[in-house]
């Protein structure tokens, strides 16, 4: 990966995960709303392809990697398709991923702090 894209890529990952957290919270809040269609946020595959092996990738291409949509899961009798088990699992996975990306950001800045101390 282009070294200048590490922090921007981590920023996009944090933004995407934060958007997913909001979508999950909104889905759970609307679990009883008739006709509500659960939202999703996807960015991992597009972000990975934007930065892996693409030396010309830039911040603009990274920021366009976050996409939102609906799950397409089957709806129940009132037209709502929120599945609390899926939302709970996705919320846990998203929180863990967010923590890991924050650690990566912290590690990257620690490298910079160490380099500045060495000079």
C-alpha cells in the first residue's frame, strides 16, 4: 500500500464503521416499525481493492468506498425485515473492528512519535 494512504485508509475505515454503527442503531430502533427495511453499510471490499496493489489510489477514491443500502432480507408480516440476532451480531463485530482500527491508528502515530524522538 502507498505509505501516504495508510492514515486516509484508516480514516475511511473508521468512518465506514461509524456509519455502520449508526445504521445498526437505527435498525434496532425501528424493529417494530411496519414496512421498515433494515439498512446496511458496506466498504471493506471496495476499500481493500482501492488500496491493494493500486499505486495511483488517492484519498478521493478512498472516500467513495462507503456505500449504504438495504439488506434485502425477507420481511415479516408487517413488512419489516429487521432481525435482532443479526443486528446484535453485526453490532458486536463492528465494535470490535472499530477498536482494532483505532489501535492501528494509535500504532501508526506511535511510530511517528518514536521517529520524531529519534531525531
